[in-house]
């Protein structure tokens, strides 16, 4: 506990810590993996009681938080967690959710409406969900829907204001949603910014964080110069080179890019049916850990010129020699991010 208190004190946080009787585990197979929550822990601890002018409340596993505040930001991190059920109150409530969480909050299980699926819900479905949310007895005044790559849709009525993701050179995704919620709570709650301005600041802070990861939050001035990204509109072509296991990753990548809003036109294993002479654009090249030198030389000889290369075992010199015009990423989330987003000029 002393270590935790010291770490939090360096950020200006005064904690109230309690020992847990439950064993703790933390595992991500990859950073785009959906949250898989364990069965409800028993016994549950008593609710935390928090009252202040500005409160940021997250969904939790071992207990809940009953909060009272003038401006409250709520990130349920669960498709079934209701803000008011435990007696929480808010003068103004802003809720930050993913698209799938929004659908689960507004469509009953087994209903004829759209249930959240694997892919990111399209805009019409989100709009219908927002209308349904407004019909609830105590709807939030502000809803922010995260898009998976740092962008947001801000609803203060039934129509959204779109907040782009901001450019980052790498993408450390774990904790980025928490940073978005904290930055919005700070700008909207503490600084009194308009929700749209606060959302822009939150998106910029998320871009600042994923490049590091870096904390604490930067100031408004520090991130004001960040350029927005342009969303991917063109179809995507993926090529995989290397071992058999890579084929599973290629197919998984196709699913993730679809989830993030991309449209995959073609997937190729190896160079057999790839005609580089036809100047077909390869957006993402995935290189397996046991990719042979012969395969790399064949790719270079064939004129393969990918935009982004995911090559976990790459050395800087060899990657520049093989693919001088490509961005080479050793991190999976960064590779997908770079395929789906490009900085505005």
C-alpha cells in the first residue's frame, strides 16, 4: 500500500485504499481484445461514497460507487450498469460509452432492435439508440460515444457533433479510454468548458497518451497544436508473409479492421496471387516471426511497396532496406491505427 500511496501522491492524488480478499489477474492477448469481465465477485464490498462538485465515476467489479455531484462523468465500462440504481445523483450527467455499450443500455435483451454485435454500430443505429436513451426516466444530458481509435461523437440532443481522433505516431491503447474520461471530466467539470470543446481536449489527450504512454494529462495549451486524423475511406488490402500461424493473425486483422470501420477488399497469403506489377496498393503487410530471407527478397524483387508493415521482430536497418517507403510498426495496435488513420495536412 505504501508503494501505491507514493505513486498516487506523485500525481497529486490522495487515495483511500482497502485491501482486497480477491486474487487479481490482468491479461490482454492483444490491446484490441474486447473486455471480458469475470463472473460477479462474491462477497461484494460496500459501495464507495463520494460527494463533490465534480466527480468521475468508473464501473467497477468488486464494489460500486454511490456518487453525488454537480457535474458527474460516468464511464460504466459495462453494458448493464445503470448510474442511478445505487442512489447516485448528478446535477448534470455526462456518460462516456462505446457503441456496443450504448446499444446494450437502450435495447432489452431479446428485443427486435439491434443488439450490439462484433462490428462498430453504424451511425443510424447509434442515432436510434440515442433517441431510445432519451426516453429513459433519467437520461444523461451529454453522451459521448467512443469510436475505438480516439475519436468521439458528442450528443447533447439527438444529433451528434463529431470529434476526430488526433494524430499519434504510435498507439498504446490500454488505458486510453480512461484518459479520455479523465480529460473530459477535467475540462468540462473543473474548467467549465463547453462539452464539445472538452471533447476535443479529451481526444487530443488520448493521442498524447497513446504515443507514450504518458501521464499526467497535458495542459490545453500543450495539446492545442495536435492535428486531427482523416478517417480511412478506401478499401484495404492485406498481405501476409511467413509462417502458418500468421494466417490466423491475418484473418483476425481483417475482423479488427472491419470492427474499426474499415472495409477489407482482399487478403493474400504469400506472393503467389499478388501482381505487384499491376500497381495494386498493399495497405498492410504482416510479417511472421519465421519469415525467411528468401521470402523478403522475393517481395522486394516483386516490387511490393506496402504503406504499413507489422513486423514484430524487425530490426531498424533491415526494415528500412526492405521497405524504404513504408511505416514499420513492431506493435500490433499501432499498425492497425496507422492503416485506419492518416494525419491531415
